[in-house]
């Protein structure tokens, strides 16, 4: 059994607080991994789910599901946005979004047409012409792509020609650019073998997938163990060496 020196109160407090903090962070990472796993499962089942009435969920969609809907209306064919930071293709490419006027709707719906592969150059791929008449669309009603800090402000407002290109698709900027209100989510169209667009229907957790959350959890738990081990090592009693016996004989 390890014999310990009497520790100072502050060293005990520091070790306990640090270990508990590391454990709490590890548990939080495991919780985030479980949440994303659940989202991926719900997304996968939504593709084959029965169609829902878009009017019932348009303004207030359910937070934890991705309704499969069918809508009718018309594209704003000359108003296309190119998101040029997707990771689908090593040759580059863009995710193409187009505003859609929903029949009997009071807002515009941003439609994710899919990914348009690049050709390995800096030039954006040529976007095919969209239909100008009434069409029926079918897909998942999903949250818009994530928005990060965009240096330089609103890139859309500075562009005068279409299609407009951006590295972050901010719904507020798109709404201001179009001068119309948008629905809170976007329509990710169902895959179509005849379409030129690549429609990879899965949630994009490439930056932080569930496996990475679990790796971070293991790291935090390791820190907690290390804090306790360091405390024990620093407060372990050292064995005193036996002094050599001295002879009384002159």
C-alpha cells in the first residue's frame, strides 16, 4: 500500500476540482456523440418516410426531425447561389442553391439542388438552366448549412452578377439580397439519377463526427486519471535509506 504524506488542503481541492472537471468534459463529449448518432439515424429514416404537408411545418418545423415534404411552385431561375466550400469532390465544385416561390406561400424557400462537381480549376462549374414554369419538388426539410465567421462582411451584397458565390450561406444575407423573407429551413431535394447534381443525403459532420467526440472524451478521461496519478506521486512518502552501521572498534 502506498504511504502518503499529509497533503495541503489546496492541493487536494485542486486535484478534486480538476479531475471532476475533466470527467464532466468527457461525459459531455460522449453526450454530443450520442446526439449526433441519433440525428444521423433520424435523417436516414426520414428519406423513406411518408410525405408530410409542407404548410403545417413550414414556419415552425420540428427541432429534432427532418420532414419529407412535397411542394409546388416556381424557381426564381435567375437567382442562384453557389456555396464553394463543400468537401464532396477533390477537384472542387459548388453546392447550388436556388430560391423557390412556394404556391400559396408568403415566403421564399431556399432549395438545395445538390453538388455540382468541379473540373480542377478555380472557375465555378456551369450551372444548368432551371425550369421557369410551375414544378413539383420533393425532398427533406432540413436546417440551412452552418455559418461561421465570414471575414469581410456580406459577400453577396458586393456582387452584381449571378450566380453569386459565397463560402458561407447565411440565410439572413440571402433574404436581404433577395428582399424577401425566407422559410427557416431549406429543401434538400431527393436524389435523382437523371440529375446532373450529386445529391449526397447525409448530415455533414465531417468537421466533428461522433467518433471524434468519443476520442476527445477518452482524452478528457485520461487527463482526470493523470491528475490523480500526479497527486499521488507528489505526495508519496519516500523511504528513508538505512544508515550504515558504524563500528565502535578503534
